[in-house]
C-alpha cells in the first residue's frame, strides 16, 4: 500500500485551516456540496480527522470551501 505524501500534507493543512476558521462540519459540507463537492458529510469529517482520503479534486474543493467560509466569518 503506497502512501500519498502530498495528499496527506494537504489533508493536514486543510484540517488546520478548518480548526483555525472555527467552522461547523455541517456548514462546511453544505458550502462544499454547493460548489460541486460530492463527498458526504461523514467522509469530510473522517478526512479532517485523518481516517479517510479524498480524491485530489475533492480535496481542492474542500480547501476552497474552507477559504470562502473562513473569509466570510472574518467580516
């Protein structure tokens, strides 16, 4: 079994950004889903806790959702 070091590094950055933004999983999932994400809320939560790996495009969409929501919470 190979380890996706780049994917794992992205997951760690994403989880840190999620914690820093103080978002709720449900809010994050709704926004992620609204911009084209296709993973379920449980998959997103598992990903953020390090027990599931999303496909690269889904990781990027999740990062984008966190960025957008984090910026809107700062207003």
